[in-house]
C-alpha cells in the first residue's frame, strides 16, 4: 500500500485536531506517520477499505503527538495534576474541576486519572483496567462530556449526581459513534 496516495486523508484527520498555538507542519507530520503505520499494517484481504482502516491509526498518532507536545487543556488542565503543581487556571477553577471529578462514577473517574494525570494512552489504560481500548475511549468521552456539563452548570451539577449509579456506564451518545 502506497501511503502517498492518501496524504489528503492524513491532512483531513490532522485538520480535525488543529488548534491555535499548534504547529501545523508538526501536526501534519504526525498524521503522516500514522498513515505510514496504517499502510504497513493494512491487509487488503480482510475486505476493509484502507481509509476506514487508516483513520484510527492517523488519529492515534496525532493524539500521541499532542500528548507529548502540550499539556492537557481545558477542564482537566485547570485541576492541576496529582502533585498539585500549577497547571493553568486559578484556585477557583481547580476547585471546581476537583468537585466535578468527585461527582463522576468511580469507573469514569479512574479513566480520567489514568489518561490525564498519569499520561497513559488509551491502550495502556485499557490494560491497567482490564478493558478494551474502545471501552476506554467511550468512557473517556462520557467523562469529559459530564465534566464539561458540570462545569458549565455548577449549580445544577448535584441534581445530576445520582443519574449514573456507581460503576454504571451511560449509553453512548446518539449518532452511533459510541
């Protein structure tokens, strides 16, 4: 499989991750490395289109590059790490995130801890928890959505606290990508 035929695919995936402050050339290079890895592992006899097979490899390479080249952003960065070193955001923001994290069911909180505080990949987190990588991905998405919701509406966060019993995982969001 010649990966140069699919450079536009790598560029399209990289574009999904681009944010101000990131170096576009480096981001695109990470996507191309994922494309090369996908082309090495692709087996046409399995009956899957290359683009379908390659996108997760490309996205994974970009995510790994982002983990190495910038701190976690948004809600998780505002909380600071387990060592309480400053990671952006003021004391009120860190407190708000810590309270929101405490409201998560244990299984979701554990995924956030391993992924964002310990810096493990989804695959490493899956091995640590005895889960599959797709399950970790779904739990991570759900946890971040719940955190964003709790931080956007801190007053109403307690009313949602009992909606997910300890250890329960909410159904995937509508749209079939869960």
